[in-house]
C-alpha cells in the first residue's frame, strides 16, 4: 500500500507541495519580522503572517515525509534530506514563538521591540536561510547534472568517443565516471541519490560497470532511463 505522502493522481507528492514550504514560509516569516519591527503593522498583518507560518510549517512536514517516500523510489541527496528535517524543526519552533508574539500583541498595545521579538526575528531569519538552502539543494539535485550534461563537451578522441583510460581518470566520488554497455556516464550527482546507497556507485568510479549494472537491473526500464540522464558519450572500443 502506498504511503499517504507518496503519490497523488499518479504524481509524486513532494514536488507538488515543496513550494509551499520554500516560498510561503519565508514570505510569512518576513511578514512576522516586519510586524515586530514596525508595531503599527501588527493589527493588519500579524494574524495573516501567523497563518502563513502555520500553513508553511505544515507544508514543511508534508514535504519532508513525501521527500522520504520519493527517496525510496528514486533516491534523494543526503544533504537535502537533512536540511528538510532541520527546516521543519526550526519552522515549528518559529511557529510557537510567532504565536507568543501574537498573544502578546492582543494583551497590550504595540510597543518597542523586546526580547521575545528579537528571538522570534532571529528564528525567522534562520527559517528563511534554511528554506533557501533546502530549495537550492533540491533544485540542484534535479537540474545540475542535466544542465552539465547538456553543456559539457564530449571528452576523448576526435571522433567523439571516450577511451577507458579517460574514464579511469574520473575514479573518485567527487568526479565519478563509469562505462556501461558501451557508453560513458558521469555518475557524480547520482552517488548520493542511489537507493542502494553510495557505496554501490562509488565502486564503479573509473571502471566498466556493465556487469554490475546488468546483474542488478537487466531488463528494468526505470534504471535504464535514469542512467540516460548522466550520459557523457560513447565508449571507444
């Protein structure tokens, strides 16, 4: 049975909700900070900003859970997953402080910034920073390797093929090429996303990984399609 956070209408939940977390939450945080340093704005905007923080925090939870569900299917970089967890926890703490600020504003007339306001503002800035970092690492995981493969020139001989000696020079996790069934792939960005763990891919760096890939994924469509994303060029026989 699929998880509640796995798919909806045949599409993964994660990309459908993640923008609520990385867009709405920072905007709401900015709204809260603005009302703290401009008390006159509290009457019209603090409640609205607090609602935004509440919805944004809920979105970070759904994004975190759906990200874990998506990772079971296609893998997710470890750093992105960790940042998603940190963002949710920080957003939850920020929500609590925002509610305290709102409660204080209802009990007394707007006053100068106090310790509660400063602490809440600092938490808001941390939330904004984590939102940017989390969104960036997620976008990087999806697009960086694709753009790099589209723009990178094919190395190797003048005929456009790549020799195994060239592949062998890319034999570390930070620069990992492997040959699979007559083609060369840059697997650097796939290492942390591999569902079976990074060690499996690291073992293929700088080598011909055809046997390992075929033994594990022979006849499977999804792994073959995923591999195409990292194509560098043809292997010279």
